[in-house]
C-alpha cells in the first residue's frame, strides 16, 4: 500500500477531545469513519470542489456535505445572497415572502408537487410524510425497502441501510416493536415481494415509500419497470406512492427522479440540495392530500425554525444556479467520465467492481455485481473498500467513509479534478491489488 505522509496531528487531537464531549465524537454517526477504520478528518474550511482539514491538507471532495453542495462549497453567489438576508434577521417565526418564492420553484420543478410544507431536515420530511400517508388513507401499514434510508424516525429504522448498515446495528434499541410492527419491508427491485405484501395485508397498507434511485445502500438504480410497477400496484390498492427524493431531488435532474424516469408519485420528500447547505427539508404532493396538513387540515406538523429566511435564501439561490443551461449535462458528462474511469482502472488492476452514475450521483462496489438491492450490496468487499478509501484520502481525495453511500460531484468540479482523481485511483487500486 502506498502511503504518503498525511499529517493529521491536529485532526487527531480535536477528535480525541470531541470523543469526551459528544457520543463517538461526532454529531452524526457516519462521519466517524467506523466502517473504514482510522480517525475522521476534521475540516477547517471548504470552497468549490475542495476541502481543507485543520492540518492544512487539501482534498478533492466527493461527499459534498452528503449531497447539498451541488453548486460547490461556499458558492460565492449563495454566500452573497445569504449575507444580504442575514442583515434582515435569521428567523422570523412568521410568514416570509421567501417561503412563497422557494415553494413556487419547488412546485414548478417537481411533477408530483402541487403544494409543499417546509421543514428542517430530511428526517423531519419523511417522518411527516408518513403521518400524512396514514392520515389520508386511514391505514397504518407502510412498505419500505431493505437498504433504503428515510431518516432516523422510529418507524423507518428497519433495514435502514446507510449509517445503520455501516455500524452493523440490526435495529436500534429504543425503537418500540409496536412502532415498527406496521413497517413492512421488501427487497429493492422486487415487485413480486411488494405484490405479496399487498395480498397478505388487504386494505391495510397506506402506501409505499422508496428512494427512487438508492444512495443509502451505495448507488443502486431501479430496474426498468420497477417504478412503473409500484405506481400501478399502489393505484390498484388505493395506496399512496411516495418518492423519498431527499438525495435525488434537484440532484439527478432538476425535477428529480420522478422527472428523469417519468413516474409521478403521490407525495415526495426533499432535503439536501433544496437547502443549499442550510437545514431545509420539504414534503409535498397533490393538493387534495396536502390540504390535510395543519392548519389547512387536521394532520398536525409544525416547526419553530421551519421556512426561516436564511435557509430559504440558500435554497432559492441554489435552485436559481441549477436552472442555468447545461447544468445537468455538465454533471452527467463529468461524473460519467469519473465513474467509467474508476471502473476501468479498477478492472485493469484486477479488481471485481461494478458501478455507475446518474448525473452528479455515483457509486462503485468492490463486487462483480450486478447490485440490484441491499443483499447484493452486502456482498461487496468491505475490507478492500477500506483500503481504497484510506489510500484515496492519502492521495488527497475525500470519499464517503462507507461502501454503503453514494458519491456526489458538483458544478465546481473541473476536468482537472477528475484527472487528478483518476491518477490517484490508479496508484491506489494498483497498490491494493499488489497487497
Ligand atoms: N432520506 C434520504 C434518502 C436520505 O439520504 C437522508 C439522509 N442521508 C434522509 C432521508 C434524512 O435526511 P437528514 O439527514 O437531513 O435528516
């Protein structure tokens, strides 16, 4: 294994102090590098496609703060808009015009959304949409897919992929059995399993929720006909179809996966990109369903900081930048060159790999594949991934510290960044092969 002298003394000091102050030293589990070993890198600042740690090391970043940084970190135009808003106050706890502006942008962009409610995170969006699914249908059971993550609300912590998978926790303690009893699970891309669940629970299923392109088992795409099949099945059973587009919304196309695949769900959750780096989540859908949400209707859901002007500003400016011509084409071309390059280099070095991308979302598994669901993803060689991750870090490339996470590019990534990344991968993947 090639090792460069990556000096991380200050990161180590700060992280060991953090471990005494916060559980595991982090504010969110996957940041802790548990699955790849070693200590996390403590960031000092970020700009464009680059991040710098507290020891002054510079990395090309493919995490993008887990998705939001699609316009590049600390984008000048987003920052300028934020500065202007900051002067007028960060939170009103009263209606503000910027909510209307972002709401209109979301409604115009996302085919299923006629009305939207802003919240502060993807978790909140999913938790609220589940309440709405139940309120609207008067049914309690839901179907989710193994390896799909919909935030950390109790009802979703069943086969939840991502951080839960990374840490190897079967189910979280503290989640009552009675809460998850109504959460039915099926393997991703398995329409027959979903049919069977509908048949076994007649008239009891409120709806089906899924990541239309999965990012939380690593990068997994829907089989041809899978999304269409779910649309038909849910309609047949008077159940709701919900796309969790927290990761894919405004990422794989401006209108999300539903625009890309031409399948319109009843409800959609959003997060990440929609907040441009500030905490924003949203859920929306048909007017008829959204009218159940308080105060228009009886389904209660609220938030002190929801729709605050600062977060709305970051979202509005980010979406404005994404509307410029050529955005998604650029992301597609660049990310495909990255993914094709990584796969080719890995195969030439003798590794079994599979992977792909849609626009600026990508992934590579150390397994022959195909990877169509979470069971397949788990066959990937995790120890090889750890060595790859560490090697890339030492070469100045910052990848998500887990095999079960998708990667992200941004509009700030350049051809030179991709060249540099592929050159690094060549060194690392060849050295792993020689281990
Ligand atoms: N849904 C999906 C598809 C996600 O990827 C995530 C976060 N990775 C969430 C929900 C939860 O969002 P948040 O972390 O903002 O609570």
